[in-house]
């Protein structure tokens, strides 16, 4: 039984050491997103709550950059 466990561990370690490393993905840029924009003269709807709309548009898009959360003194 111990021989089989040793073979299992050895094969796992060899497998992990010899497999190719995947390349790191490139972070998404703002240009990668395709937001539908409204045409000039299109009526704008004000929605409060949840509704179903026939057509939807994006009037504004906020900055989609990600930043690391840096909190100082969070542990007491």
C-alpha cells in the first residue's frame, strides 16, 4: 500500500513539473468592450426600479479600470 501511495505522489510531482505553463492573460482594455450608444435625437427614458424595455442604450460609461484595494491599519 505504501509503495502505491509513493508511486502516486511521484507521478503527481512529475506531472506538475513537466506540464507547460499557460501564458498570463492580457488584462482587458476599455476598447475591448462594445457599448451601444444612443443616436442624437433619441428620447431618453428615466427608469426607477426594474422594468423591461424594448430598446436599451448606454448614456454614460464609468471608468472600468481595476485598482488594488489598499487599506492601512485594517487589523487591530
